C-alpha cells in the first residue's frame, strides 16, 4: 500500500510589508535567487541580512596602492568585499591571504570567492586571529588591511548574541568554537572587575551600579542582559555600550590588536603599507599610538601616515560607517 500523501509545509511568511526577524529574511539570505530584493534593501540605505557592505573601499585602495603581482593580507576577511577589491588590483600575478577568527563566516566567504573563480593559487583562507599573522606568512608581504569590530553578518544573526534587537543566546564569541560564551564569562567575572572593564571598554559613568545589576541577574540571553542594564534606569545607548564592552572583553579584542601592531613591521616588505579601519576609541587610540611610536623611531621621511573619515555620502548610504576611522601607514624606502 502506498504511503499517504503528505502536503509539504509552506515556508513561514512574515506579517506586514517587510520582514522584521532574521529568520524571516529568506530572500535577503538567498542573494543568488533574489538579487532584486538585495538591491531594494541597499537602495534604502540598509545592509541586506547575511551580507556586509565594505566601508571606504575607494580610500583604502588609494592608501594601499595595490599593483599587479603584489601580495596582500586581509586580516579580517568578513564577507570578502575588501578582498575582492584588492584582488582586482593585484591580479594578474598577485595573491591575497585572508584571515578571519570567525570560523562560521569565513567558510561561507571562502566558498563564495571560490564560486567566482578564485583558485588557491591567488587566494587562501585561514581560520585564525590576525594577532597570529606571523604564523601564516611564508615571507613579508606588500600590504595588510584590518577592518576591526563586527561584521553585519554577526550583528544581524541573533544566534550569535551580539545585540539585543532580537533575543538570542548570550554568546558574543567571534569564533563560537573557542573560548566561553559571554554568559559564562559574566558568571566568572566579579562585579568589581566587570565595573573596571565597563570603564575601560565603554567609558561607562555608571559602571559600578550596572556591574552589580548584571552580576546579580546572571543573564543567559541577550534580552536578559539588556534588561539587567536597563534596570539601573539608563537609556539604550548605555545598553549598547555595555554589550560592546562585554564583547571586547570576551574576545580579548584589544589584546589581539596590540599583538598585531607589535608584529606588523616584521610582516611588511620595504615600501609596505597597512590600513586599519577602527570603530571604537580604544581601538583607534592603540593604532594611533603605535603609528606615532614607529614614526618617532624611524629615519625622517621613511614613514608616512594619515587619517581618513568616511564621506557624508557614504554615511548617508551606509549608516554603519558613521564611526569609522581609517588610519594608514606606509614605509618609504630611502
């Protein structure tokens, strides 16, 4: 006897004109099938779910000056937008080495770049933090790019736990396969230590009260952490700062950046260039200080550096670029 026919379930539809939750944005998450949907979202000044809009591409190419045959490192591969732009300039004959600590997103990006024809001869991808860049370089390279902070893919996916727009597990790890989630980190961190980190990572004036509230709540989800912060009678900007401060601590982002900055001169050939996009005062302060130290120790005229901010047009079309600062440094052969 034949098995009874079971009508397949229809995909869950969202209510209203536009999808609100990440899981409902099935068109944005399938760019090959729905390219017109992505273009509609971009034209509205938004970033489609599951993608990332690279910031300041023109300015980065201007300061890095990539040429055919050169070797470049993208230390924060992300969605691969900056990597594609660099590859267009260093081919033929060049090679790009991509690093990303996020094992989830790196594999997706690597496959996407392979699908457009990039072979292992011109592009290699490595799951690793840029702090260990020397481990993967066979020799010095011509240029390095870092795009610090979070990618849009990480921000938008509630399962990663980076924001409180939707409820999700309080994870916040850049690499979900390493370390402990933010919920466990908070549970192990004394209120006094948490308060100190809120001051260092977020300049939070109510750090002690917030730390006591968060520690007592022992949050396991993003909404629970947000509620513990808001119970101190603060606004949403404070909640965002706390999320940022915890994320920085969970991933030791400042420590990783400091390790990279100390290794950077050893990674570059004579005439090498580096460009670093920062989005947080703590990041920018560390990059600025290291660049200044290198200039003081170098022969006059042997190092050039500068700072560039996004244009007003870019900020309008991509609001996530508002806080970006591009610091660059070039070693000039004498």
